């Protein structure tokens, strides 16, 4: 994590299944939101907070228990004074894109 970049990794499992027997899209969206949020946080001064205004995800391939470890890579697209935009991709171990998305984040006043 740092310089507008953050990575999260996780292993899918049965505890994340939806009724269709694949990993619920909410898990991929959580990875996208976490990676974009932490990428944004990495460019803020210490003591400055942020909150997600919007996160949008696109699901490209199903994530199954046998997909193996997935990696979410988040990057800042633009850093404004009050708004930061970031993007993330959720990747299989072989590099295939499983999901991707964007987040808009609001910079909060520093806690002094």
C-alpha cells in the first residue's frame, strides 16, 4: 500500500456462497471498495479521513471456491481537494479479470 496504490488478497470459500453456489458479488465489491479506499487513504496527509460516496462494480467472471486466491488492486485515478476517484480490478491467480470497478471518495476534514 502506498503512493495511490493498495492491494488486498483473499481466498473464496463456501461461507461466501450465494444461493447459486458461487461467491456472492458483494464479496468482490467489498474488495473493490477496500482497495480503492485504501489507495485513496495512501495519498492523504496523516489525520485526514475519507468516506466512500459511491462504489460501482462490474462482475466479469464467477468466483467459485476453486478459483483460488484472488487479488484486488486499487489505484487512485484523480486526487482533488475534496473528491478522490479510484479504480480497482479483482484478479484470479492467472491474471484473468473477475471483477472491476470505481469508487468516488469524499475527503473529510483533518482531525486536529
